[in-house]
C-alpha cells in the first residue's frame, strides 16, 4: 500500500484556547497575598477560678483603648500609636542588665547551668514517682503537666549551651502585655496595637540575633519556615523565644 | 530605470503566528504561579488597616487550612440600616446568606462546622488546626471580633488571625 502523508493539524486556534485559559486565571485569582497576625484563643475552662491569680503591677504592660479610640499605655495617655513599640521595648529591657527593684518594670531572674541540671533531675524524678503510683485520668494529666515542665527545662538547658555563658537571664515568667479594648474600639487601632507588639518583639529578637549569631531574626524565621527540620535554626529560634517571650493577653470587652 | 522595482501586485506576506500560543502559554503559567485563587467575593466592602511584621497566609490557603470572614459595610446600601453600627458579617463560601441569622456572630459556629464537614475525611486536620481569619474594616467595632472569638472558643477552634494590609515585604 502506498504511504500516505498524515495531514497537518491546524494549530491556528491553539492561541485562542490558551487565551481562554489565561483569562480564566486572570479573573479567578488575586495577586495580593493575605497577611495577618495569628493568635491563639485560650481554651475554655469549666472549673470556676475561686481566687484570681495576683500579678504584680510591674509585670503588666496594659494597653488600653476606649470607644473614642484614645490610647493609654501603663496609665499614660498616648497620642501617637507608633510610640507603643518604644514602651514595649522599655518594658522588656529596663531591668535586663541589672535589676532595679525600685523601678516599675518586670525583674529578670538569672539561672545558672547547675540549677537547670538540678531542676531537670528533680522533675524527672517527680515524673518517675507519679508514673510508679498507678494510672488513671488524674495521673495522666499530672504526667502531661510534668512532661511540659521537663520540656521547658530541656529547652533552657539547650539555650544556655548555645549562649555559651554560665547563666541565663530570663524575664519574670508573669510579665505580659495586656490588650484591653472596648466594644466600640476600631479594628484599625486594635490591629495597630498588635502590629506594634510584633514590631517591638521583632526588634528585640533581631538585635539579640545579630549580636549572638550574626544573622537577622527575619532570615532565621524564614529558614525555620522553609525547613522545619533544620535543628540549628530551630534552636536559635527557641533561644530568642526564651530571651524575649511574646505573652499577650487580649481581654474580652464587657 | 531603477534597480528596485516596486511590485505592487504582490501582497505583504502574512505574519507567522505559530509561536503565539507559546507566548500566551508563558503568560498563563506566570499567572498560575504568581497568583492564588480568590475566595468568594464578599458582599461587604472594607478598607483594611495597615500593619507590619505579619505572617503570610498563603501556605495555609494552599492547604485550605484557613477560613475567611469579613466585617464591613454592606455593598447593598439599602441593607445598611439592618445592621447595628452599619457593619455586617460576611462568611466565606456561604452562597445564600440569610440576613436574619447569617450576619450574626452566632452563625460562625455553624459555618465553621459546615466547612469542616464539607472537607473530605482524608484532608481533615481537626477543627483546631484550621485558622479563622478575620478581615475587617478599619473602623469596624472590635466587639464583633470578640463575639466571634467566643463562638470559636466554644467549638475549640482556637486559632484566629487578624488580617491587615502589609506592604513592607514587597
């Protein structure tokens, strides 16, 4: 049989098809990325708290706003919301080098290597004790609680190893930022406060990161996000987390 | 007598368009890579506040581990009076919002549960793993956000995100 030429397929309408797809994607997608501050909501507890926990005034950085969008930081009226971050940095760093008991800022405690080792051994013994005493829902909860303590001390042990110093100075465990709003406060001011908190904590951690590791906090963060299994950067992040913890309480307006 | 004789009888040759699809495909791929798909168009309009040092929500969007809700003024001006303060809630992917209940913070609970159930079982991550992202207008009252927080707390969806406009990273 004679060989026949296969007729060429007309590709003239290929461009039309591609255009159609292109226009579909142009319409259904957006260029701008969604940016947000992720916060966790505290878990609901059914057991009523009989006695409110007393927190020293020096450990609280209260940022208050009212329905007229006026701002108050630690009892002081603030006109420009951009000043909040300076206040937060002052709150963190005032007693960092040396404790001034007369000041109204959170105190720092210094733990050395030996204390951490001792504490770690103590909680591990506690764990074994509870573990040996039978099992039940209460025991399991206890074990979980002790486990979290063990993790905490292990993190500190690692942190002190990375710092290369003898003692780890830590801000008071109760020091926190409290955001108090009213129902009619604008969302813009509310997010501005969060923006200022993030900015202040970023700056503190960035300075420490440059000093300790010669690398910016932003680049450390993005490396952790890109490769969560990279232990070196993960430890760096956790050390900076211990040095400048971000503890924010959002008070539900009444 | 000229050397270059004008030949008017011959028409200009057609431009070869066989590489046009290639060009268009290239554009297509660029847009496919550089953009993310839109959620439903909200029926409320809003002007987002600015912020810095934010977190990018794109990875969560790609894994569909994020739900969006909007607080803004209704685009349908006739409806403005129906809502206290003139601000309405719009829940993502709710096709026919019933103004009576769906623009209410208590509807958030049902909406979250519905979205969770709608996902195929193999893709579910647990309701606590799905972020709820609030996009609100600059002047929207914060009280609504806290009402939503309370609803989320009840169903243990404990991750919330406050959306802002962040132009510092670009």
